[in-house]
């Protein structure tokens, strides 16, 4: 959906940062208000566009997903997130400090640390918020591979502004002014030529203009 359509609100409701005024959100048929907040949050993993990293080591930031994790578990998660090689390239490896809010890492490195943290956390529900924004093509490829491993066997909600990243989703939900406008697969919604089709057309046109501008 467009900016302000309700994407972030939907995610905030799923995470129970606030509760619905009407209706119910159910997980496996159970109203999530019947589940303790701690138990619910323990089952949810989040990979944000700007992941939060604290001023500690890379290992500590990954281990935040599972307090008490062994170094071997941290490395396994890091490899699955395509982070291991860049970590070994740092002077102090996994003991390298990331700086305040991860300032000593690039955007792609911060995202891969965040993905490694989510892999280690091993949640039943995963939320991805534009997890491949603002990175180069090769880094995006590595992140997409890592996400492909991360989403296996779990329910995943993905918010993306680049609609091509959602092509393989089992179901797309298009929001318009806080309401569901369309639901279907990528192919179904393209054939319908409704809200989603128009969003794709607009984005394609913008990408072509940007491409021409960059080439000139």
C-alpha cells in the first residue's frame, strides 16, 4: 500500500504494541489477548529497515536474539545470514565493537547482523520491514538469500516498498486508507489490474525514469 495506508499499524497490532478496538487477532485460532505478552513477544522476530544495534560487540548483538547462546550457535546463525565472512574481515572478528546504533557497520552489515539475531531467536512469526533497502545489488542478493533461509517453516509478514521483492509471497494484502483493498498472489493481482497493478505500473515508470537519469 501507499504511505499512510496502514502497513505499520497492521504490524504494530500483530506485535501487540497496541490492541484492536474491535474484532480480534487470532494465532492458531486463539485470540492473542489470551496469550501472555511475554510469551507472544518470544514467538515474534522482527527485521527492520534500520535495525537497532547496541554499542557492544558483533557477537553480543547477535546473541541478543537468544541470551546465553553459545559462540558456535552465534557463528551458525551468522553464516546463515551471510554475515560470517564480513565479520571475519573485521580486525577483532566477532569481538569487534559495532559503535552506537551500529555506526561502525555499513547498512548491509547492520541488516545481516539483525537477520542473524532473528535466525538465532528462531521465532514462529517473522516480520520483515523493507529489509533490503539502501544496499548495493550484491549485498541485497546476500540479504535475500539469508531471508530465504530465515522464512523457512514460519509465518512471515513482509512490508516492502519495492514490490518486486514480494513476487514469491504466498499471499499479498493491499491496503488502502486503512482497509484491505485486495488479497491474492502476485499473478492474480496483476491479472485483476486493480490497486496492486497500478502500484506496480507506477513504480516501474519511476524506476525507468531514475535509470535514465542515472545513465545520463
